[in-house]
């Protein structure tokens, strides 16, 4: 009975309809002829030909050569295509979602093609270990690119993705060269992928990326962590049983499961489990942290090479301060080498509905009286009543300073949830207070089941007040703003939240509280001087001030 590669049902191949090319020179000519098309049209044409190639009978050597040419062109135009869905508010709009789905379809079509090649080379009599393992390494790299692309779009990889990754690796375990008892399968050529000759590194780079909570990272940080994952994956030993020394917790992998790696306080031996010995990785990262800034190691990756990845539209790593780089690496060190993060557990008691309003203007509307607002803001129509708080958000777990929430969601043109982005200002009403509390969106992602939005908020202490503000010269129109009082018990100064781009150090602002004056009195205003901008969000700047 012929050997089969599990993980995906491959399309049946026939000698029926061929692609536009069956030889490398014809493929190069076809790519050159279509290079003038817009990149999205190029993607559609590439997908069409890949699907035809995956259903056409062809020997492994020319098939692999054609796949390599097509993959190189896909990666060449990927950055321009990914601009449409990378680092966007979620949920994605239908055009953004379509662009993401098209890119994912291309990665899947490439994966299918390389699986055909590997399937035809599983029998020991038809291929050497070197050829088979090199094909497997390329297949794992395509899966890594697909996973990275998902996280860049704010999409958690699905259970089917992890199932394909693990079952493919498990099928290749018996094919490792003799003498590699600790699952250190090797190849003799690296194809420029930046992590030596260890096939395990091609498999483990995706699991390292997942262990670093990539859904919580912005695009520059995601690129750096992906680079570190690729760079350091060869340091990990993959074994059938956990290491004896558990001072460096091992990362567990369930090859029969559909989830990424996991940490546990009681690792055990099981036929389905593999254990990553992270000791050498810990020593390497610790040395970097103690002897020099994180920026001294290779940090950037390009989509054509996992050791040099740059996500679209993002600055190169040198644009970031070393302190930010070190802070990120310290968090990755915790995620990889100290047993991951101890996140609050989700219990029935911790889950409850949490109404929310989004954006500075909407928050201002809830905190003030509309009849009084109209006297002070620029000439824009004011609602007769506040925008209703968004329902459907549910708290999953919480700490003093953070909330993790979810909202039901389903893809499609009819969206019932307002789009959210990292750094956005929100106000919400928790179970602990009848007043609105401000929060800043730390991250947001779509769940692996594609039926919910998941997000984390950093809470700002203090009860906010609605204000109107303008430069004291009177040259600028009035704006909505918010005031957070000083909290002496935790040594926090009073701050104002103003629209983005309005902060200028030393400039004076005229503030007015949006509370009804006493009968016969006129609304009072206060002049302040801006001092420092503590943080900038997507739709606000939070500043300290002093009264004048």
C-alpha cells in the first residue's frame, strides 16, 4: 500500500486541463507577460494557475521548479497586496476581508503543490532523505508564512491550520535519517532560510511565534518576534519525553491535536506528545538581555525569507528605541523560557455583559448634557441624546488595570459591531461601578473559530468628566475633550484627553466643564498650560497640565 501524507485531502491529478505552462521557461515568460497587471489581479491569475497545476499530472522535478518560481513571485508582490488588510481596524471591511482571503488561498495553493511533491517522494525507493526533508522544510516555511500573514491581519489561525502542521510533522518523523534519536532531522541545504539545516527549526518557528501571543503585537513587534522565532528555533531540542531538569519549562506539543504549543506544571510522556527543551534558547536570550541591547541581533524578516521579514507599511527596526526592543525581548523571554504568562482564569463569576461606547466624541456625548454642549462646540450638529452604549460585549476576565472581552461576530457585509483598532479610546460600564470608566484598546483579534472578536483594554483610573477645550487665544474652534482628576493615593496627576494633533507643549487651553451651571450663573471656564503628552492613541492625546 503506498504511503500517504496526512493533513489535507489533495486534489486528484489528471492529464486533462493543463496550466498555461508546464516548464520553467514558459512559466517565466507567463509571469513577465502578467507583471503589468495590478497586484490583486496578478494574485487572482496566480491562484488560477496554481489550482490548475495542483490538478495536473506532472513529475515532481518540473512541478517543484514551477512552484518555486510561482512562490518567488507571490512573495515579491505580497507586501503591496497585504497593505489592504494589515494593521487595519477589525472587523475587516468586505474588500479587506476579500484581499486577506485571496492571500490565504495562495498560501494554501502553494502548500497543496508542495504536498503533492512530498507525497510523491514519501517512498524510500523513489527519493533520498535529503530531497524529502528539503521538500518538507519548504512546506513548513509556507505554513509559517500563512500563519504570520493571519496574525498581521488580526486573524487567529484556525484549528485546521494547526492540525495540518502537526500531522505533517508526525508523518515525517519515521523518515528522519538514522542516528537522530532526539528528533533533530537535518537537511544538507538551507535554501537561504536563515536557520541552519535543522528541519525541526522550520516546524518549530511557527510554534515559537504562536507562544509569543502574536495577536497582542503591533505590526513592527510582530515582525521582530517572527524574526527571533526563525533565528532561535534551531536551539530547541524536540523530544518524546520532557527534560529531567524542569527549571526551564518545556513547551509541549500535541501532535494529535489542533492547537499550538502549551506549557503545563506537570509535563508527562505520552505517544501523542512532544516536548521542546528550551534550555539552550533560554541561555541565548539571557545572554542578549544581560550583555547588550536586543537590537544587536537579527530582527527583521521579509516575506521571502523568514530570517529577514518586514511587514508591509512598517518602519525598519532601527527606527525603534533600544529600550522598546529590550522590553519586547523580555516579554518574549517570559513567553518562551519561563513557562509563558499566568493569565487570569475565566470563570462563570468573572463573565458578565459590559456595555461600551467607542471614540472620544461618543464618550463625551455620554458624559455631558447635549443641551449645554451646543453652546461650546464648533458648528457641528449635536445629537439630541447620546449614542446608545454598544451591547454584546462580555468580560472574559479582569484585573485591576486590564479587561479582556469578547463580542459575537460573523463575517459578511452586515456587521453589528463597530470597528475597533489598537490604541482606540473607549468607555465602559463594569459590574463594579455605575459610572463609565475609560479604557484604551491594547489589542484586538478575530478568534480561531471566526465567530468572535477578542480584545484587551487597559483601564485608566479615575472618573472622567466631559469638557470643551480650545487654545486660549481663541484662534481655534472648540473641541470635545475629557478630564481625568488627580489621584494622590497612587501619585497620578490630573490629565486632559484632547483630539489627536492638538498637543503643543507650553500652549494654553481654555477648558469648560460640561455640567449645567447654577440658576443665574454663566458656565465657568479655566485656563491651563499643557506640560507633557503622556501617551498618544488612535483618537486622543493624554496630557498633563498646570492651571494658570
